[in-house]
């Protein structure tokens, strides 16, 4: 399994030397919480994103994974400046756009486009498909060769829809086709970067692959950089050359695809990978490690001190509570593979001598079962 | 299934009789647009203490089937034909009162979204105790003890305190745990889990799946596990039923269906899923087209408009004859056994590596 991955890994590590398209430093977004009576005061903040560093190279596809509430979608919206960052710096092609005004931002906006998760609510039901795809060009005053309508028809054909459907309304299309319309709209302005926020998670399994293939074709043929936000680790692996793993508003590990999926160091990355349910096509596919965490992600209103994962981590010590681990390259990691952990794991995903089971209920049940039926294998 | 004979199931050599048996089930809904044939001639068996996985895309009829077993469809808008035998008792013709005796007692359900399935108006403890008091005639005190015991079993910390909490005070994973506790209160013989982990994060999903599996070993319930995720099902089920557009297209043990799938739809599902250890340079192979509308389903084999192998079948069999699904390990497809074998080995298996 690892030998067919050595090639792309080398390619992935050279990719980091590519020209930087977008650079994010210390990006922070705190949503204030108001309370009190009669005068409402700020009583706290949801620390949705708290100091995220990320780079996207020209034509590169970067995956952003994490569980719900970890701030991955907020990061995407901050980068497209749909939300105002609380702190931090966003640099696009060497230009600081963190506080750029509407007018300053206008030329950049057309180069950074977004694809949304829900193909039902992200298309205006009162507009025809033609109008929807045409409107970005109208807003930006772009007159392509041969007219806008011709361009729209080309785009429809590119994303695999019938150009004759120009005058149809969104409700006449299925979920997968609507997502194709969303892709066509994002492509209308020839963007350099597309932020795709869970573009396939609302679709059926057989349709997901169609849209993933379309995005991959677009990425490779048009050389567009992607920030691919998703919670499905297998799809992100399929799509992205580099992957960043987020937990509670912070990037805990970032690196090229091979490093993250085959040589992860952060305990959370290990736990996340081990939790992915995989179809066992062969009998020998069961040699993955088994880690079962306990409980849910803590509230981002008052996140744990120090390392944010320490409350669910099996390696946590006093140091983890007092000191926040920096995102650095740990010895033994490849270039560009950064991990934020005081006590990193071994770089392997092979099965351990003993499974890590933190869930007390699960532990109790498994102990009972093992006690009753003698030497029972508790592997999943 | 016109070829259905009432022979005993061949694939169970251990001689264990089926505990739930569904025969030629048809469920139709009349809507403004016409009649929706949500389930069309479905037959399957569930053995005691075993897990049957049902996979399919949205609209394939998997949830409808299970709501039918529980008798939860509105009789005014739905027509139900066929036979559902639960431990020898016919459920299709059962009265509402008889069903009430069974629901929550002999058969229980875990819903997909615990926030909408739990009532926001009552405490979790009260919702857990109620079925126990109703079905077992237990006192309030006994029901509370039982509820606290169950909450502890599913891993809710401080169950005595949490007993008096409302569902909104629980996190998503905790709510699903409470739902599982609720379904197990009366020690049901049949548990229907309808996408129980789809709304949860992967790390929480892994906890809940393992918990459900371990609890099943302890309680010995039969489980019908409905999901669209083949990865989840390969982890959970003993037997597998693949559904497409209201019909079963393939049946067998999980190992048989996932290792040597025999239906083009199952091939399509497997090769359209990216794998954590797959080749990244290989493009995914999606199933072309979209699932059909059940208002006006395709004739013959319902998968034929999306099938890549109709050309290999003689004449117009695919478009005008419904392929039968035999008992036991079987697939509803007109391709011959040898054709399936060659196509799978030559064209499908390389994609799954």
C-alpha cells in the first residue's frame, strides 16, 4: 500500500517550493456573545478560528479537514472575505487584503471564488441557470469574446450540463446537476483560487464521485488552486496534494498527502484516520490501528488551555495544559510537515499492540466480553 | 419476486430460523403527482442476534421499509401489501393496538437525528422511563433505576444527574447515546437503526458504532442497520441487502457482497468511493446519471438506464423483464454468472485497488 504512494509524495514535497498564491498568518475570528440586562454587554466569544497559518501555492490543491465546529468553514469564509477577521493577515499574491476596502478588493474578489455545500440554498430559485452563471460577469463588467451568453454555454458544457438548459430554473435539476451549476458559476470569472466548502457532502454516494471528478478535471486542466474543505478524509486524500487538519479553531497538523495519511504524528490525526469506516475489500485490510476517543469536541467558547486536544488525548501530561504546542517540524518529519504536539506519536498507522479505547462505556463492555469468552480479539 | 417459493432459507446451514421475515412487500403512496412505488416486491429475513445491513441511496426505499415494519405509515395515504412476520406474528394486518404493544417493547428504533426524535418538552429520564412503565408495568422508581442503569451502560457520565436533563443539554453524541439507551430499555428482540451515525462526526461515529456492536453482543437483539455508507456497513453487519429504487438488487453476507459483488449497481457504488489506501492517480468511476423518480420508474430492471453492461445481455431483457432475486446469496441481474465473474475480475476489481 505504501509503495504506490512513494511517487506522489516526492512530487508533493517539491510542490511546496511553488510560488505562493495565498498566505494566511495568525488568522483569528471570534464571534462575540452578548448577554445581560438591561444593557447587553459582550460576555464572551466563540473562538471559531484562533491563529490559523496556511499557504496555498499557485495551482495547488490544499485540503482542510476536521470535525464539525472546528472552524474549517469559517476559515474558508474569512479567506474569501465573506467574514471580517478579528486578527491576522491574509496575503494574496503579495498584497495584504485583510482590511482591504470594497473597492480595493473588487479585482481580487473575482479571482477567489467559492463553491457552497448546499446546492439547494446556494442558487436563486427565481433566476434561470443562464442568469445565475452570467451575473458574476455582469457585476464585474466583464465582456468575454463572443458575448456572455456564449461563455455561459461553454461553461455549461465544461461542467457536463446540456447548454440547451440555459433557460431552465434550478428546481428542474437534481442535486448533482445543481452542484455543477455552482461550479460553472465559480468558473465564470476565470478564478485563480476556488474555496470549496464541503462541495459533495450533500450528495448521494454515486453522484459524489461525478462531482469530485469534475472538480479534479477543472483543477488539473485550468490550473486553478483549490482550498478543499471537507470532513470526509478519503475524498480529501483523493483531491488534495497538501492537507491541513484542524481541531477547535487551530491547525494541529499540516503536510503533504503522504505524510498526513501514512506518517501522521499528532494524536488527533491518528484518531481521525482510525475512525474512518473503510470497506474491507481484502481480508488483510484490518491492520489499521484502532483508537476510540471519548466524548465530543469541547465548546469553542471556553476551549481547554494549552493544547486544545488534551482533554481527549491519551498522551496528555501537565505540560499540555500549561504550554501551547507550537506548529513546528518535528524531527523525522519531511519538509513542510508541521505538527503541534508536545508528545507526538510514531509516524505509522499500523495496528498497535493494544488498542486505544478511552470511552469508559466501551471499555467496560469490551472487558466483559473478553472476560466471558476468554481470549477474544477486540479488534474492530 | 414472482419466483418466490416458501422454501426455507438455504444460506443458513446452522438451522437458525429467521426471526423477522419480510415477503414480497409493496408500499405505495398516493401523492398529488401520482402513485409513488416506494418499495416494490421486497423480501428478506433477519436472524436472531444477527445484523442485517441495508444500503442504498436516498429514495431507494430503505427507510420506508423499516417504518412499515414498525407500522408507522399513515394508512390513509399509503397502501401496504405483502407479509411481515415478526416471530410468527403478522404485522401488515395487525391492529394499531397490537402494534402499540410491540413498539418500544419487542421492536425499537434508533432514528437518524436524535434532536428531532427526542421530545424537547420532557426530560431525557422521563422519555426513557415511559416505555418501560407502559410495557413492563414497572413502577416509577423501578423505571428510573433501569433508566439510570441504561444511561450508564451507554457511557453517559453522571447518569443520576443527567436523568433530569433535557435533550438540548446533551451534545450530539450524547443524545444519540441516550437514544440507544431508550431503544434498549425494554430489551427488544429487534432493533432498527436508521442511519444512526450519519449526523455525527467521524470520531464520535466510531465510538457509537463500536458501542452498538458491543451492546448487541450483550443484549442479543437482532439489528436492521440502514445506511448509505458501505464503510460503516462493512464494520457493522453480518448480512447485507443492497437496495436500488425500491427493490433489492443484491443479497448475501457482508463479506460475499463486498468482496465479490455481483450486481452492476454494487460495482458502481464500490468504485465510486475513494479509499484511504487507494491509488490517488486513478480517477473515480462514478455511476452515470441520477437515481430514477419512483413516480415513473424505468421498466424491466430499474438500474438499466445507468448500467454499463446492458449490451452484454441478449435482446431486450434488461428493458422489459424484471430480473428475479433468488433466495440466499443472489443478485437481481440478467447477466449470467460467468459474465458477472469475468466482468468483475477484468473490469471492476482493478479499480478497487
